[in-house]
């Protein structure tokens, strides 16, 4: 080839049809449809996205411009980076102060901690805690129903330091989210929001830059909601709280400036990034409907890595989960981020785990350079299409919520619970059948690790009402604040946050109980024929049983019925799984099970599904077929129940 011919050469322009032909050839007998994936959001994910998947003429806005899908800053994190806002654990105010100063010295950039009732055992100490930072760092605090005393302590600190105008960030609350967890508001709806709006007005007069209204979607996420349901709940809550403030005489511009939205980020990487982008789109439309100018339509986003996805067993895998979720959150364009520790599911934290959580964000900043690019997700046909679909579906569900009287009425009636429960049930079914894999829990479980069962946490969430001024006086006069705390009377069904891995973890702890009382949970494996014949299924069963905390006792190679009977006799096991290939099942036949059941009172299972005589195997005494499509959780629970009943019979 000459230089001239090389210059004249061109690559063939690839079309979608060319790709489809190549894929069809690779898949052979399977159709391209087998590459499509259904999601809990009822969105079908395609294996390839192109410009044709977006509306005709779509160009996409620039970062910092409506509809803000690409972020609220024109230069992204290059102009204003996100804040590392990890919530610190503590026993008392003294420990909190020490840990917060240490965290800020090592990379944390916002003051963040869990707001708990015991914090107010020493309200004067809390005020001194705030004063020690001289408002040099933004606040990132979900105050819940303790917003009034928390702001009062901050007010005392600012009065002594004279730095009220410097306060930034948020000390915010979402009464709707709190009601979803408590089963109701502390008072009648109109009375509560009238008092809340007055308290927020007091706070605004002292701290005009401080955000005090939170839209908190974590309770929905932790109850198993889909991304669409989370988005719809967020904008429905935002619209509801905004209307409450307007009804109390607030101007829309001032009210909108007080909002911050908080999301949990799950394990579906691109879905979670698209969720945050879609949130900004739909909120800008809500704000626009209220007459807001473009600058006031921006959504300030706070996020945390999901507790729903974390596990007690094999906790170091939680580091990977947290890193993945934090990455998705940053790509989505958040302003505040909490990365949970790998031990949080166990209810404990250590200096090491908190350091790893903090360093996860530092690595994303300094080594992955995510703060150097404005909207790195922009321009992906897949992400842009997914963002549009999520926004459209969330908007439709928001309209459905609105038609039912809004978010609070949907919670009171139980309708929203029903919708979330359907999604949560679908997630659990996929978990039980191991379509959803949780490493270290329902797959690749390590039976040698020792894990303490976490204590049940107190779910009581008290309320402290009154005015900011009165609460401030109580702190200054050193009156005890705890006497002002009130319990909330439940008036409707509350949401039940959980972790996805909990059902399998409960199986593991049931097995641990048996082990503690001297009955090691063991199932025997009858390994038919040569190693290469039975090993695939024997390994599969070993992995399956380990997810329930059950050990296996493998036989030598079995070639006759008598060898199987001898193995059963020599063992003290009461449950056995027959493992072999289809040829072995055909040669031994159901008579193997018949002979075993005639001679011994045991429970038999078969690994896989036999190609022939399945009904005969059942008749012969096979209790269940254990295979890749079976309900693993149900099978394991049944086996453990047999062991528990056997132990009770001995007792």
C-alpha cells in the first residue's frame, strides 16, 4: 500500500445492524433479547445504547444550567468540591469533640455526627463543642426531631463566639421521613408545621446561610424501595414541605434556599448515578412550577453509602461496596458525602474502620481525580437515557402520590408501604434464589469466621418541641433538656428499615446456636462415581450449605449402594445430599434412595435435577432437589429446622 492509498483509506462506518449480526453470531442459538436486563424500576436495560435512544434533537445542557442534570456548578468540583461529611460515632460530647478535631485534621471537611438523645445530657458541653470550631467548617447534620435543641446549642455557641453569620451547611430535619419511621407526627399536622415553620424562621434570622429543611429518602431506600420510588418520595416530600412553609407565610425564594436533599446510594452503580442526576431534573421542574428563578431551582445534594447493602459476615467486602457507592455518588454530583465504615452493620466502629471510610473519599479526590472533571458521566448514551427514563417514571409516580393526597397521606393510608413492599419482596426473592449474590453471605461464605450477633438497636425516636428562644434559655440556665423529650404515639404503620443480607445472616446465627450446644450442623454428601463425576455438584452443594452455616461431610467415591449405606452408618449425620452427574443418577437410579430410606431414618436430598425419573426419585424419598434455580433460603431454613427439631427431640 502506498502513502497516497493509505491517505485515501477510511474505516467502514459501523451501523447498529452490523453489531447485531456480530452478536447474533456469538450467541449462536440464543437471541439478542437474552442480553436485556429487567430492573426493579421496571426499566429494561439494553446491551448497547446509541444516540438513537435519546429524543430527536437532544443535545444536553451544560453543567450549572437548567435542568441541572449535569450538576449545579458550571465547572463541577473544580470550583466547589464536595464535602467529606462522615458521621462520627461517640459515647459523649467529650469523645465527640476529640474525634471530630482528629478527623478534620486528617481530611474530613464538614462537621457531621449522628444526633442522639444522649447528646443533650450535657447541652452546655454541646455548645462548647460547636464553639471550638469557630464556624470554620460547614455543618452536615440530620437533626431529626431534635432540631430545636440542636439549633439552640449552636445559637449559644455563636452568641459566645460572635460568629453567627459565618455558619454554613445544614442542620436540617425532615418531619415526613421521621413520621414514616415513628408512625406519625408528634402533634396534629397543622399544629406541628405551624410551630416548625416559626422555629425555622427564628433560625433564619440568626443564620441566613444555614439550610434547615431536609428531604431524607434513606428510610425508603432502607425499606427496599426502587430508585423510582425513592425519587418520587423525594420530590413529593419536597413539594409537601415547601407548601407547608408557603402556607405559613414564607416566600418561595427564601423557602427554597433552605432545602437540602439526602439520598442513600446503593450497589447498582449506573442506576444510582442516574438517580441523582434525575433528582435534579424533577426538582428543578417542581421549583419552576412554584415560580422560582433558574438559580433557585438548584438542588443541593447530600448522600451516604447504603446500609441496606452491607453485611455482618465477611465485613471487609463492605469496603468494596462502600467504594463503589461513593464513586457513583460523586459521579452523580453530590455536595456532601458520608461513607460508612465496613463495621457499621455490626453496630460497632473502630479508629481503623473510620479512617478507611474517610480515606475512601480522599482517594476519589486525590488519586481518582474525580474533582478535576466537570460531570465525567455526561455524554454517555446509556447514562443519559437511563437518567431520562428515571425522571419520567419518577414524575409519573409523583403524580400518583399527589392524586392520593400527597406523601403524608400516602404514608398514613399505607399505600406507599405497599408499593415499597412489592419491590422489597422482589429483591428478597432474587436473594433467596441467589440471582442476587452477596459475597460472604449467600455465596462464598466463610464458616471459620467468628462474628458476634449485633444487639437490637432502640428504634425509639423522641421529639423535643418548643421555640428556639425558650430552648436556648434552658441551656443558658443549665436546665436539663432531657425532661422535655416526648415519645411519639404511633398512628399508622411505620416503615421497617433493614439490610438485604439479614435473612441469610439469621440462618448463620441459627447454625451457630446449634454449634454452641454441641450439635454441629453437618450434612453428609454421598459422592457417586469418580471425582470428576461428582465434584461439580458436591462443590455447589458445599457452597450452598455454607450460606446457611452448615458444614459438609464428604464420602469417598461411591460405586455401589452398599458403600453408600456403609458411609451413612459410620456417620452420625441425619441429612444427606446425593451428588453425581446425570450418568451416575441414571445408573444408580431411585433405588439408591429407596435402599437408604428402608434402612435408615434420614432426610435425603439430590444435587441438581435428574434428566429422567424425577417423580420416581421423589417417591423413593428425596425431600428436595437442590439446584441453581431452587430457593436456597427456603431449603437451608428447612434443613436447619430439621436439625433444631432433632436436637429438641433428644432433649
